[in-house]
């Protein structure tokens, strides 16, 4: 079939040419958030059950934990990782590590459906050949939050970060290059994927306290996957 040789982007262009009375498919519901950053509304929704099974398998091998920050706080978000490197924080600082410090074993391999999703989302946003070594799995229960911060522990700052939201909705804060820049607020919903790159790659960002609620598939939780290219 002809369409098999075409990328998602090509297919939407063609279908819009042939059927310009129809709205774009949900997968093409793209909104630019800033230069280099794109929200793909609902991009992961159709594979939510498969993603959740893969997340459960990762968490069995590398349990969620509340990490310490170098500033002496315990994070309200519980996290784990998969891939060849995992993001860790303790009293000595933040870093990427090949071994899970809790078990001293390698992190679980990145599930094939994770890598496939991250690469398709990056390509849709214009980043070809995205090969993340790391996926951080953040879990929020009601009340959990992530204070404004920058992601700058990765050596390759030219690669985007792909983030996937599952479960309860969250209010995401997207600020500027300085902590004091007033952030914009976005509601991130189950199945939303955001590709963060380009000039906004070092923007301050955070997540407001999660509101209570119940999600049909995930229950009283929000899970965020962030795919990162760490090494140059
Ligand atoms: C914007 N996680 O783990 S990823 C994190 O929902 C983190 O758990 C958030 O921030 C979460 O570090 C959302 C969104 C994200 C990641 C990197 C960015 C947004 C970004 C880099 C620049 C600008
Ligand atoms: Fe971050």
C-alpha cells in the first residue's frame, strides 16, 4: 500500500489536499508552544493500555522511589527510569547513572513501544533520528508537584525532550530563560505528548500540585514519561 511508504506528516498533507473539507486527524492536532516546542494533543492515547503494561513491567524491576534533592528535600514525585541511563538525584547532586542506586543493577531496558512512540512524536515535531538513551518515569499522586527547574543534566542540548502525560490532568508551567520569567500555564491531559526543543530547551518549567481525581485507566495518579538524549 502506498501510504506505508509515507510519513505521518506526508499523509496528513495529502489527506488535506484531497479532502480539505475534513479536519486533520487527531494525531495531527499539533500546537506550537514556543519556537521548537510542540504539543501533540492525544498523540499517545490509542496506545495507553500498552504503555501502562510496559510501565508496570519497568516498575517491577526498578521500583518507584522518592529521591532526595541536593538541597535536602524529598521529592513529592516518585520516579524510576529505563534505558541505558537513568536520572538520579541525591544529597550530592543530579546526574545520569548506568546503575539503579537502589539495586546496583542496570535500569530495565527501554520497552519497544516507548522508543517507537518517542521517535514518532519527535519526527512529527520535525526532529528526525531522535534516539533517547533514557526515559524518566515520574508518578504523581494528588498533591505532588514539581517546582520550577531547568533540565540541563543532558550533554546533548540540541536533542529535544519528549514528554508523555498519562492519567489525571496536570497544570504545566512553561516559563522562560530566567526563573523569574512569568510562566504560561497549559493543562496536560491523558495521552498528550509534548516535544520540547530548540530555543526553549533550557526554559524553566514545572508542574502545579496535582488535583485529586480518578482516571479510568490509571486511577488516582498521573504518570509522565520523559525521553531524553543524554550523550552527544
Ligand atoms: C520544557 N517533568 O522530569 S516533562 C522533569 O510532568 C519534568 O513530570 C515534567 O519536567 C513532568 O524534568 C514534565 C516536560 C518538560 C521537560 C523538559 C523541558 C518540559 C520542558 C525542557 C525545556 C522546556
Ligand atoms: Fe524538567
